[in-house]
C-alpha cells in the first residue's frame, strides 16, 4: 500500500530569507501558504486519489464496487499523478536553470 508523504523541509534554511518573510508577513498582516505547503498539499491530494482508486479496485475484486466507479477513480488518480509528475519536472527544470546562472 502507499505510505503517507511527510512534510517538506528546506534543504538549507536561510535566516535572511526567514527574516524577510517574517517582515513581509507582519507588514501585510496576513500569512499565506508557503510553496512547500502547496507542494505538500498537492502531493497529499495525489496520494489520496491513488489510495482511493486502490481501495475501490480491491472492493471491485471482492464484488463490492461498480466497475464504472473503479474506472472513474483510477482515471482521476492517473490525472493527479500525471499532474504531479509534470509539476516535479517543472521544479527540476527551474532548479537546473537557476543553478546554471552566473554569480
């Protein structure tokens, strides 16, 4: 079965970036979700969709679920997975592009 996805943490936290984000948050009065939180939520949604499709597949094998429901759940999980892979590819591409920048 699928395992739960843990929280994402930055590889090398910068105290300077933290201080500037805290200053921006106190200035605006509102704190938005961080990029890591958004990625973790998207990954959690994808894992949930895959778990649901897996559970429905098992129920269908036991004769307790309709085939149409299983197909819908599997197709939804596949779309979520493809979106997650596309987002991962974009993040990797952006990272590689930034790493090639001259300082």
